C-alpha cells in the first residue's frame, strides 16, 4: 500500500504540473495584457513597457513558467518590483494588490464550509433515498422518488437558488438573507448563512446519487450471496445494510471523490447568488476583471483537491472492501 501511495503521489505531481503548464499557456495566448490592466487605459507605450518589465512579462514564456513553478516551492521576487511572494507563491493579483495564495486562504473557509455541508447533505440524502427506492422497487414511493430525482437533475443551480431566495427569504421571511460569518466567530450565523446554499448546491448532486444508488442497489440485491443471506434467516435490515449497501457504496465513493473535488463550478454560481465570500465568487470576479493570476491559482487549487480526493477515495476502498488489493 505504501508503494501504491507513493506512485499515486508521483502521478498526482505530474498531473498538477501538466495542468499548470496548460493553464499557463492558455493565459499566455489570451489577448488580455495584465500590464495594461495594471497601468490603465491611458498608459503610454513607454510606461507600458516599463510596467511589463517590472512585472517580468517581457521574459520568454518558458522563463515565466519556470519562475512560476519554482516560486510555488521557494517563493520569488515579482519581476523588478521588489515585491516578495513567499512560498507557496501562486502569483500576485494586481487587481487586489495581494499575493494570490493569501486571497485563496482568505476565501477558502467559506468554500470549504459550503462544500463540506453540501457534500454531507447530498451523500446522506441521496444514498438513503436511493436505498429506499431500491428496496421498495415498483411501489408508489419508488416512483415518486425517481420522478423527483429526474425533475431535480433538469433544474439548473441558479434557478434553485433564485426560488429559495424568493420563497424562503423574500416572501415568507423564514430566514434572513445570508450574512456569512466564520464558524469560530459565530457558529449560529455561520450555519444560518449556509442552510440555503447547502440545499442549493446539494439538490442536483442528491438527485444523481439517488439514481446511481438505486440502480446499483437493485443490481446488488439480485446477487446470489444476498439470496444466501436471506435463506440463512438474517433480518432484512441486516441484509440490506450490511450486505447490500456495503457493496453498493464502493462505486458511489468513486463518483463522490470526483464530485467533491469538482465543486467549484456549482459553488461559483451558488456563492455569487448568495453573496458568500468564497473561492467561487472570487473566481467569478477574477474572470470578469481578467485577473489571470487569481484564475490560475484557483485552477491549480481545484486540480489539487480533485486529484487528492481521488487518491483518498482509492485508499478508502481497502477499508470498505477487504477484497481490494493495491498493486
């Protein structure tokens, strides 16, 4: 298992390096000029050249990329500006006039809170309702759950957010408009600000997990060892939970790892709709301002979470299913 983990970590490093190179190249090919954005529209050509030199943008793209990758591990001085960017240096946002890493850390708490709560909600609700639908296959309850899941998969995230804001906040006034506070500062305000965003982000994923769990559970419950367990007189609850659900969870974990790491797209919309100060809203604003260092930093952070989540899920296989062997 140790050798397997080391190989996966090496592959993870190569994947992140490739993503970094591709993303860096795409930004280099874009017509937006960070030096022009920093200098202003009335900037003279001579002043623009000085700004480009100060930011290090007049260097060959290979040299810029090498400096960027090196800065992640050792930190670096940004061009000739004299600005020090400590490791891990993911660049410098000239729009926010602060290192990208500091921006990410400042916004990570809200995004992590949103992702963790939504993931727990959709995993528990999706798997539980999927199991119920599979056990009650063909009944009115099963059809109602399946129909609800199909409906939810066709509703976009922004529409769910808009409906919740209108009916829960504006019309019925059951909840105030979210005013996010860090968990350690005000737990009640933290939870209150995230209830609707959790539901918004979890709804689509829960619907997909219902369908996935139901299909997998129906297939599992038809296996010979399930019939053997029933023939031995085991309670139906034990057959479903201990034997059926345990085998069903393995493929669900694979999808869960991918979904958990790739929450940024849904979080971007959710955080923007509810005004949460997270990475999604930061990315949305950075794209609108052509803040390339921030977008690149968020992309790398998201790629890291996706690859790390996949590794963690693969390692959990051995805990859930002892038959799994790492080679």
